[in-house]
């Protein structure tokens, strides 16, 4: 009885946590460059008074699916897709350096190159500013150049996108959806990382698998609830037997 209650209760909690992860993945199925969240669970014995048979399921090694998404050609000069492994470096809202695969870049009113949610894109010398009335192009190695929109031929190099490729075991996802080095340090530039201009990478979330997983989790949650109801029913019948014998 005791083990049934703890097993069902911890199992139901784990199902709810897993459901939250899948719901977040589905919400980002159309977010460019999004990496699906993953989560695993392990058995953890309950510490404290009580029987040593009590155990919970605890979240273990949460991470991300780093498999690539589908590359879609857009023809937009400010859209870039990281080819293969690698990341674009951006300045997060808290001022730290963070990494993303979302290459749908824009320019603000001051000509600052940024992501669609307003985060400055970092270059080899910091954020990249674009002169007014300029046409921007991005080379395969991340070099950003500007050409006067009035037809002038004076091409100006504005810097190079900071492209990094740290081991996936060294980075972790933050609450803002961006990845950072676990050590807190900035990742080193990797000159081997290449980007494709005029293209963008889609999310790697498989919507069908996520929906199927949510349905399966809902059924598993119902099973855990039935186990708790069974434990309650057994306890009630046991109390009746004891009362009768008394």
C-alpha cells in the first residue's frame, strides 16, 4: 500500500512535468532554429522517517535535442542559417553572451543588427552597426558587408558574426530559451562554422511525435490516478475489516 501510493504519486508528478516539456516544444514548432527540450527521470529514494521502500521519480539530465532542422530558402539577405554544427552569438537581455540558431536577423532604427526579438547580434568586435541607406550582405564565413543603396560601389566591411561551436555537453539552455556555457565563460570563435545567407533553419520539433506523446502521457496520468483511487479503496476496506473484527 505504502509503495503503491508513493509510486503513483511520483509517477503522476513526472507525467505532468513531461507534459509541460512537450507543450513547450509544440508552442515552438514554428520558432526558427528551436531545439526541442528533452527530459529524463531516475529513481530517487525518499530521505527521512518511514519505510526505506519509498521512492520518487526525479528529473535527471534535462537537455535538448541538437539534431538539425530543415533549411528553407527565403531569399532575404538578413536571414542566415548555420550549416551543420555551430551557433550565432547574441547579447542576452541580462547582458551575458548567449547562443542561438535562430538566424532571422533584422535592423533596429539605429541600424543595430539584432534578432527578431531585439537581441543584439555579436560580431568579432561586439554588436554590429549598419550605416544608414545601406544594403547588407552576409558571406559564408559570417563577414557582414554594406553597400550604399544609392548604387555606389564602395563596399564596407562591418565585421564578422561571432560563430561558435562548443561541445553540446558544455552548454545549457536558459529560461529565456537561449543557450549558454555551463562555465559562464564566453565560447571561443570557431572559424570552421559556416552560414548560408538567404536561408533559415526551422525548429527540429516533430509535431506529430509531440502530439502522440501528449496523448500517451495523458493516459499514463489517468493510470496513476486510478492506482491512487485503488489504494484509497483498499485502505477504506481494510479499515472496515479492522473495525468489524474489533
